[in-house]
C-alpha cells in the first residue's frame, strides 16, 4: 500500500483509493494469489498488461468503502489492474484518483506494454475496474505524484529520480486528461538551477524564485530522457527525487526526499501565477520557494508522501532508513512529530484526510495496513 486519497461517498461513507506498489514478480503480495491462481477471474481486457498470462503486471489500485461512524470497512475491490509500481498519485476535483507508475519498464519478454504512465481511477463505491488507459500525454517517466489546482485544472507532477524535473500538464479540455501539453519548470534568470543543495546552498529557504514553464517534446520518451531534455537542452531546474505532492492553501507543496546537504529531504512550495497557463503568465510569473530543508534526521528523515491538512499544517510521511514517523509542518515552517510506527520499520504512506476533517487515513507500506486515526484534529488548527 502506498499513495491514497479519501473521497466522500454516499450516506456519509468515505471511499479510499489506495495504490498497490507491486512489480510483475510480486506474486504473493498481489491480488491474484501466491501463484496468480486467481488471474483468470478477471477478463484480460481489465488489465493494462496481461504479461502473456505468464507475468502479469501486479500493480494497480484498491477502492475501500469505509463507514467512519461505525469504523467498519463495508466493501473493498480491485479498481485498476495490470500496472507496475503504482507509487503515489493525487486526487482530482472531479472525484477521481490519478495513479502513477514509478517505473520506465519497456516491452521485454512477457511484458507486453511500455510502462511509466499515469492512469485515472474513479473514486466510486460501486464494484468495477477502471478502463486501464495510459495518460500518455502526461509524459512517460518514473512518476511519483500529482496535484491538481482546482482553480485552473492544471496538473503538476513529480519525478522520482535523483536528477528529476517538476512538470505541469495543461489539459486541452478541463477535467479531460487524455490530451494536453507537458511542460517543465525553469527558474527565471537561473538556467539549469540545481535545487538539490547537495554541494552548495544555491536555494535558500523562504526565497521566492520567479518561474517559467518550458514545453517538453517527445513526451512518450522511449529513451527515458525527458529530464535530460529539460535540464541540458532547455535550462529547467533539477530536483532531488520528487516524491509526494498536494494542493492546499492556494499552493502546490511537494517533497524532494533526498534534497539538502545531508540528503534528509526538502519541501518546496509553488505559488501559481494568477494567469497560470495563459498567454499573460509572464506578466506575473508563479514563484517557487524552498519551504523547509531541515538537514536533521531528528526533525524529518527522508520525507515522502504528504498532504495538506484541513487545519493548515502539512502532514508528512517519513521513508527513512530506520524507524519512521508522521511529521507535521506548520504554515510557519515549524516541524513536529506526532505519530510513530511501532509495528516495524516500514514507511508511512498515503496520508489523507476525510472531507469533514475528522479522520486521518494513512498506510504502513508493509505489510499493507491502512489506519484510520480519529481527531479531534480541529484542535491542531494553526494561525501561522
């Protein structure tokens, strides 16, 4: 279990859409049994990659219908099948989940299709599989997460490599992701800016950097080189393993899990232009800001997934080398720990709140446990 979102369902129910970060060889952990013996129960066309029936891709998503009043899971079912390493993703304002493949697997042997795409999954309580249609125009790369700005409909994307870009996708029609334009972030007057701060502090916390967005070509990228095209050919900024991303407080927040001098992670904040994605954007460009870079594993140890809470703080899932925690970050950048995984050393993942703000849902990635943590969260409300 990895990335996840909570969407309001009928009669007060919560519909969770939860990623399954599995590869073709992950038989025992998949939906089809220890030896894929249940594979035949699904029509072949329900899977994106059947793997010639020998090595089906075992990633996908599960929809969970939860009654927050009784604490009962009333229904759960496979909602996307046949994909690879569905890591994180993001909710849409129109009630779906974008599930992201963290891979660039090509057609090879029994693998029938290229991977490295996003897929859209309805957050429905009704049993059924999403049509496994890759959103190819959103780019083929090692995806991690997305965030949709509800004001513009633009989708922002992270890439999980040590030399990654930050992308945005402008759909041709709002809410229709099958076609659109892919761009990558560049910092005005700083071509090829290395935001990772590994060797030198080139980006300082709190410093607003004006941004421009550069068109990316050949987005299906058979050579897995979009980040090279953007950085070397177009002067785009370079980031340290883009991970979780979420929209909130009129901004896009995203994590770079190995950023900073000690590679303990960074959190960035992007404020879109009031003319985001239009011809007038250059009159008032969006701004990028390094929100926090603690360089201290006692504060945050390799932040990964994150969400923006109803009370304004960020809730961050650690994916560190030892014990892992849930970490809060106030709007003023103050960091505090409030949850600790005592089960094992697996990472927290998929933090997300119910729409009424009463329940925080989060996964422990292994063995795939989903927790519902009840408030009172409104007592954490911060003014700064």
